C-alpha cells in the first residue's frame, strides 16, 4: 500500500506523457503509486505508456471501456487507488522533484 496515489487521466498524450513520467520518477519522496487511465486515445498513447511502465511496478496502467472524459478516467483510478493520500496530475503537467515531499510535510505540520 503506497502512501500517495497519483492519478492521471490520459487522452492523446503521446507527445507530453514522457515529461510527466520523468517528473514523477524524479520525486524525492518514493512511497507512491501512479495510476494512469487511458481514455481510449486515438494515438499510440496507451501502448507508449505501457512501454514506459513495464519496468516500474509502482505504475498501474488502465483503460476506459469507452471514451468518457477525464472525470470518468479519474473515477476509475480512484477505485484502484491504495494510497492514504490522493493527488491528481494531468498528462501534460510536470511535478517539481520535491512536490510530494513538500505536500506531505505540509499535511504533517498542519
């Protein structure tokens, strides 16, 4: 059970998800799982994401049965999340390397 579940809806993000992937793997806090839900992308996003994730057991790749939008993808991911804390990350966003650590420090302090 990871302390933090990172949830990412993905749709046609082949050109941006690698940067997002790099920013998640660069986190100073390591007790996370990353759930990426492909929402029936029309490009090769899903296969690319699966290739990125194949050697990283903390990454879970799921697919929606039909295109339903980011809210549907997030809700599917929430059902699979095991973390005590949840954070949302879009497939074209980048995290500062200290993001998770600083957020958890803030939670503990407040």
